[in-house]
């Protein structure tokens, strides 16, 4: 059995699920999820994989005890380093080449933010990451417009990155980055139409208004953030932020001739390589 310990929001959950699923398929074993992280009141609504076409099988508390120390106190954090049971902790941000040799009986803890963990099961994941709720209302109208234009999804993430605890670790994509990316695609594509997605859409409206048809997607909230992801994936090109959410919007874009523009800088620490994060062909600006 492969157990994936889930945490954080949708973009991270998709990476975690994808890596665990790939290891389970490789070893011909079952894949189960641990959603214990979401038992806390502050994040109980953050589990979002339920909206996707995945095989949603949860590990039982009894099963989980065989693989990991379920408590998270300082004592248990020390203990799990000495005796991790059957839990494998992600060693770094970069792709871990030892991952594929972990076997068929392990609990995975980490973020696994590299396409290399699951590139062998791309078609399966594209099927499982189909969103179950049907398109309706404004999202259906926007999807029709996206499908009938040379559509470009532009994702801007600022909200939580402006908080002090995140400013120390993450870059904020500059206005110049977006302006240069829009310019590049305006020259590359005929009659592009831009679709803006953001957690600070007011700032976007005030600062980004290209000389091409454009639309601001301001009607989806945290409860149906998956609709933003779906609309981004329908576009013919993507300009992403340093965000796993828009990374998946671009990866799930099924157009074979798609263009994806991504930021050169993701973290404040320049020593962290992004080579394992971006698939071949994505343009870095």
C-alpha cells in the first residue's frame, strides 16, 4: 500500500496525489490518502480533491499507525527521525531519484513538486483530474468564450505572498514579468484574448489591461476555486505565477501546441533549482 499524506491547498494536494498514484501504479499496489491534516478547524474546508474524478480511498487510523507516528509533538518529531517506521520524508525541493525505488509499502510525506514523479502516468492523471461538478452559469459562458478564441490564462498570486511569513521565502511576480509575458504572447499569437485569474483581482484590474480583448474572472471563490483551475486549463496558452495552482492549470492544458510562460524566480533562495519543476518547453521569463 502507498499512503499519501495530504496537506495545504489544491495545488499541493494535486502534486501529492499524483506522486503517490504514480508510485502505486509502478508497484501494482493500492493507493490510499491521509486527510488528517484537515481535521483542524482552521483548514477543515481546504481539502479539495473531493471535486475531482480520483479514486478517493482514505487510510484508516489503524492502518496509518503501522506507517507513521500519528502525533505531531516535539517528542514525536524527534522520534520519527530516529525511527520513521514506514514513512518516507521528501529530502528536498528538487526531484528525488530514490523515489522510484521506495517499493510498494510506504507512507509519503512531502510536497513532491516535480512533474518527473508522475510523467509516466500523464494520461491517467488527466482523466482523474477531471472536475466532477458540471460547468454552469458564468463559468459555462466563460468556457465557451475560451474555447472560441485564442485564449490566454494569466494567473496572478499576491494575497498570501504579501504576508510577512511568506515574503521571506517566496518571490512576488513583478508587474514587468506579466507585461513582458503578455507582450511575448501578443506577438506570438493572432488576436489573443486574455483571461485574468487572481486572489487580488482589484489590483489586477488597476494594473493590467492589455490592448487586446480581456476578461477578469472575479466570480469564483475559495469554495469553487476548482472552476478557476478548469478555466485556466481550457485556455490555449498560460502565463503562470510562482504558484502550484496555476502550474496545474498549465499542465492540465491539453492543447498540443500550447505555450506556457513561467517565472524564472519562485523562491527568494537562488540556490533552489527549478529545473525539475518546469516541464521541457515551458518558457521562463
